[in-house]
């Protein structure tokens, strides 16, 4: 149930929103409840960061405002600051060590969505391929999904909502994973463009439109069409449209694309970034492809593309890529069904001096064929810890199925030995 604010809270919040700094200071000195919840449980601190007012934000914190409180939708002041792209407010809150959407200080609240709000959350326009019946069914499904989320609330890492490179850098300094950031903000950090057409000749499109694997370990593959696809972020379908390539069945095969799911982006200490593999679209799409390439970005819009033989580095997606003492360790993969080996965890090492990739043979209690997980490096132990994700298991009837990984695993990089942590 949404919170009903008291009259005192509403008066105080009006001062917060409309009064000047002195009026707010006076109200606080006269005993105003600094954490009194207002509409939908919002606190005064959420109001000030949402309006990007640093001085009022500082004043509220000086008077004991709790930055870990959440509104009725489980959004903390930090999430409100990120939604407002309030860099100074984000910096201040992070300096206090607040939760970044990983471990909320207070229990999550169940959300009782009102029917009017559920209507806003549901699809509205029945145009396109949906019949009226299908459209109404989709509305009911959206409503039920919202109800389920409300009764079983979760939080997502707040870095996934950042809107600018400046705010993203603050989360990275705090220790968050760059791969959780929105794609458009990551592209801005790499110095890449978004939203323009490809500037290449049709002959360059035809010559290099198809994905291919490298023949060496590694092979430079800086083809004009591939370079433009990286610079612009154009997807395969848009490339086909631009070059009037409308009939995939006439020339079967995917169009090379850098708009991918399940790729990894790893920052290096020298300011460069390494993006590894990933997939474009789902298996039923004509442009579906799982890649095995590596792109080295200088962070200023320039890059190099490297390809690899499949027997050196197979198609890889939804892996982790962790910077360690002796290179980047690529752990796990979803891959094609024919690649998957139950009980086995693929590990590869990308060497930063040569960009060669070598398989790493490990032993011990492996997670299994895992993907979608998170990894972190412990330099003191020279080890990688793996949590979350899903693992492929083979049932008694030999039918493979994906199950959540409920354990934590550690890979000792000195001994190349896995062990089950918890």
C-alpha cells in the first residue's frame, strides 16, 4: 500500500521544494522530521537530489537525513539522483558509502499497484501484428507481471540506470561493473557515435557484410564495413535497409554487427577498453550470430578489431572477462548448444601484449557450463570469484536444462584449481 503522508510532512516538503535554504534551515532547527515520508514515500532528501539542489542536499544530510531510506517503489536517494543525472549529488551520496543497488539496508517493500497505474504500465497501442484479442491479452500479462514484481520486489544495480559518462565514472570508481551500464553510455565512454547512417560504399558492404572468423591468433580485421558498424552502433537490420539488402533468403547468412548481447567490456589501467565477443539477435533471426572477436578501444573513438580461429577461441557470449595479473580471463559462456559440456567450465586467457588467446585447463570443483554470472578478482589471493548466473545440467532423461547458480566458486589462478566456496 502506498504511504499516506501526514500534514506535517506535506508542509515540510513544501518548504523543501519551494523555500530557500534559510527557510529549510529554520524548519529543521524547529524540529521538522528530516526523514518524514511524503507522497509515495519520498523523503526530503529524494526531493532535493531530484531537483539537483546540492546545498539543500548537504543541509539535510548534516541534520541526519538517512540516505538509505527508500520510497514506496524501493528507490533510494541515490537512484533519484541518478534519474536526475545529478553528478554532484551522486558523488556526495557515494562518498557516504550508500548501497548502490546491491545490498539494500532496509527490507524491500511490497508494491500494491493501483489499477490506474497498471493501465499506464501496459501496452496501449494495438497497431502492428497484434489482433485486438492478442492486444488485450498482452495488457493483462503486463498487469500480472507488474503485480508479481510488486509482491516479489527486487532491486537492480543503480549503475544500470546512469545517463552520463560523468556519473558512470563515479560508479566505476566505487567498484561497480562497467558491463552493467546502459549501452549508449558505454558507447559515449568509448568515444563512439550513435544515430547516423553508415558512410561506406555499397561495395565495401557487400565485400565484408558476412561475419567470419580469424585464420591466425590473432588476425587484424579492420574492414571498412565492420569499422563503420562499430563507430555508429547500427544494427544488422538497419544496414540491410540502407543497402537494399532485403532478402536474407536469397543470400543466407547474418550481417556482421556490433550491436550485441552478452559481450564484455573490460577497462585497462592505461585507459583502453577491451570488448569481447557477444551475440546479435536470437537464434531464429536471420542475423543471429555468436562472435569470437576482440575489439581494443582507445577511449577516444579509435579501435582495432581482432579475429580468432574457432578452434582457438569458440563463439562466446554471456561470459565474464576479468583483468588479472597476467591478462584477461574469459570465464563461462552460453554459446551454441553443440558447444556445451555439462560439468565443465570453459576458461581462456587473453594476453595484453600480443592479444593472443589461449585455453586455460583447470581442475577441481568447477561451476559447470555457466553463463550470465558475475566475476571479481582478488589480487591478494590471485583468484577469481564467480557468483550468480545459470548452469546447464543434464537431466536423467538426458534433456539439458538451465538452473540458477546458487553457489560461489573460486578459481585459484596460481594452481588453476576451482573450489566451491559456499
